[in-house]
C-alpha cells in the first residue's frame, strides 16, 4: 500500500485535517507531505489524488534542522513530528493545477506518515472491535501535540468501537480526552465512518461525564488504521473552543487483538 500523510494544520482560512500521499517514511529523510483539501471527505474520489492540491515541505534554510520523531512503538509503522509554521512552506496548486504559489500556515503543523492497513485485512473482522489508548505526550511516546498557547499536550486518552462490515456509522462509543498544561481537560464523544483504512469522526460533542471539562468544543477528528492486521490506529484531532484550541495525534491499540 502507498504511504499516507496525515496533517493537522491551519491555512488562515480554515483548520483541520489534511490527507494525501506521502513521500518518505525514513526517520533520516525529510518527508514530503501533501493534501487534497483540508477536511476532505474520505469518500471523495480525489481523497488521495495525485498531483495533490498542496505540498508541504520545510523551508530551505541552513538554520532549520528537521528532527522527525521515528516512532516504532509496538511496531506502529508511523513517522511523525511537529513543524513550526515559520519553518515550512506550502505550495498550492491553483485551479489549472500547474501554476504554483506559496501559501503560509497560521500555526504549527502536526504531521504523520503512516503505512495504512490493507482494507482486505480489516474486512476479515466480524462483529465490533474495540480500540483503546492512554498516553503521556512527548518525544518517543504515543502522543504529540500543542495547545493554542504553544505548550505541549500532557496526555491523550482515546477509545472507540468499530464494525468493519459497514462503512457509514461504523464507529461508535468514541471518546477523546486531552489533558493540557494551561487550558484544562478537553473531553468529547464521537462516532464515525470508515472508508478503507481511513476513519472520519462525526457528531463530536462535549463529554459531560468529565467534571470541569472545557465547554463549547467543536472541530475535527480522524485517523488511519495501521499494522498488517489493523491492530493499530493513529488518531488526529483539531479542536476549538472559546478557551483556545488543541491539535495533536495519538497512537492506540486494538483491545485483545487477534
């Protein structure tokens, strides 16, 4: 399967998740990230179209050194990191898909390159399958991200059920809780759809079961199933509230995998 890039970004007009083909998954190589529109529907035929609508690369500067986080925790086939908005360049294809122009970002970009699971492997599951993860964020751990004050996220809990025999409403009982240093705890519930190895969450709502959680939350959550059997999942989120915003990713595992 082709490598896929997953990004959490803001181009000054809208923010959310960007999906596209990826150029490299070697921790010693600067990766190429692409997307075909922010929050592109996973069912859209142009979801992973080439050429991409946008190509994201580091700026060519001797002062800028890319230090990707090479993550192979529990055999996750993922390479990820965070780039400051001033250290990257976004080249955008205009309507004729030939003329290029630079398009700056409004904030840092959280990115990952993932080897997605073959959909045939996911189709072999019967009944509901549980995914769950609890991570402390930082280098060489299972979550990364930032809040709107520029502070690293502290921890992420994510879980959901999925029935791979269906596409629409395949994901249920979803929960995401994110602990920050200065913006409190963000807690939401969700369900979602699955197309191939990709998941797009919907019906995102504040989880009232968490006391003191940030209110007025909206945004985007999605992700990719990975490993040969689909026993891993990388989840990405971009959430906003009057208090600010959070952006990040987390790696979770299938509960009692085959």
